[in-house]
């Protein structure tokens, strides 16, 4: 039989479930009570921001599976425990995540001081330079391979004009980076890619590997795309999402079902607060995928490249041959369920009443899904 999990690891998983409940409660005092008061301010602020999002979105807590546990990790303020878990969330993502705990009289969630995680190291190749701490040495090797593969696949998709012009600079960040959206897995700033190596570990095996590869490829796509074009949020994030086939389908389905799709101005602008990032990414991904399906891949790239020379609405029309507002309206229609003569499908009881005075005679005919 497989070995039993360490009792301490099991207790830490139970603690994370308590933390989930505290976040969903919307009470910041409950969240703060589970955090080490000595933890870095950036970490505490991110936990509070995640709690605000959890309360606003009211989504189920993630499902966790234990991957690994280690105790006695050295830190500036005393030994820490560490667990690595697979988290499957309501977005359909499965990430491998690393949590740290301290035991100052009781278990609390914390984050080590960066300098306590080993000296800074660098791995360099012709295409990439990766900076990391000792704790992320394995992740650095995986990230290097993912970056190399991402460059090759993206250039094959975008064309030789998008070949990398200078080596990529990447940093693995095992602790919280101030100022980032709390749900981020990676980001690009001034040509520098940062991968959040605790919030979304860069692993090459297991269920978390697919998301890790997608995040790396997404950030590399940003670098390559900025070499030749620019655009607003809907293209800035929509094109990398399209290139990685990151559809965010569950969030899109929710928005359609709740009649909560954004108007054009908001879609172009992007999220206005942290709770809107999932909705913004899902719609940007869907809109760009619709444009590529309807007008072709090259038209999408042409719109991006034209953004350096013209306003977005002008660049859009020059690439797709249609007005932005008309394309947005057509995309919305493509997402709306169509029924009787293009209208919303009537309720089954009203439909049956119209067709026959004896509903049981026709029910079998309409037992299949509504035809599109």
C-alpha cells in the first residue's frame, strides 16, 4: 500500500480549508487571524486581496491534493513548514502551489524573507537568462526548457518576423511581488518576465505541468508580440490567450448564462478591479478566437501590428475590413443561444402547448438538446 501522508501535512491541508472559509466569509479579521504577524506586508496584503475576490465571486473553494511536505525549512525568523499541493479551481485550472507555515505557538500561514531562500543564482543560454534562488533551482531548469520550446512554437505560428531579437530575461519569484494582481501566475514588465514560483510552480510533470507551460508560453508571447505591435487590453491579453488556446471556457459560460458580457468600451479597456480579471481574460480570449476563426490568423496579427501606426478602431478596420462595433456585435450574437427563427428558445411547456393540445404526444420529439 502507498505510505500514509505525514500527519503534519494533513493538518496543514486542513488549515488551508479553514483559510478558504475565512476568505469566503468576507471578514478581513478572520483572514488576518490566520496569518503570521511577522510575515512580509506584501504577503499579508495579497491574502486580504484574495479574500476580497473570493467573497465577491462566491465560487467554490479549490480542490487540493498533497504533492509534498517538508519541515524545518530555515528562515530568518525561525523554522518553517512547507507543503506543495495541486489545486483545481472553478476556472478549470490545476496549478501546483507552495505554501509556507510557521508555528509561533499555533499554526499560521506565512512567507519567508527572500534572502532566507538561498543566494541568487543565474542560468544563461543563447536565448534566455534565468535568475532564481536555491529553492527554485529545479524550476529554473524546467522554465528554461519551456521558454526554448515556446519561442520555437510561437515563431512558427507568428512568422519569422517575430524571431527573438535578444535573450529573454526571467526571474523566478518565490515570495510575493508587491503591486501585482493577486491572482497572477506571471507578468511582464519592461521586457522582464517574472514567474511566481510559489503561486504557480513551474513543473514539467503531473497535472500542474499543463498550466505551468501555458503561463510560460503566454509571457514569452508578450515579449515576441511587443517587438512588432501594440494594442489595448482586448488584443494585449487576447492574442497570447488565443496563441496558447487558453479559452477560460467555464468563466465565459458563466458570463453568457448570467447575461453579464461586457460592452465594447469595457472589453477594450479591460478589468477595472482585481475581481474582474477572470471575466476580462475569458472575453478577450473568446473575442480574439472569434476574429481569427472569422477573418483568419493573419488578420489578427495585422491588427496588432497596425496598432503602432493608428488608433485602435482604425487599425482594427484596416486589418479586418469591418468596424470594431460591428465585429463586437457579431461576436456577442455568436455566444447567444439561438432558437426558434433566431430568437431565444421558448420554454418547453409553452412550445408544446402551441404545437399540440396533447403535450405527451410530442414530448419525445423535443427530448434532445435544442438545435442551434
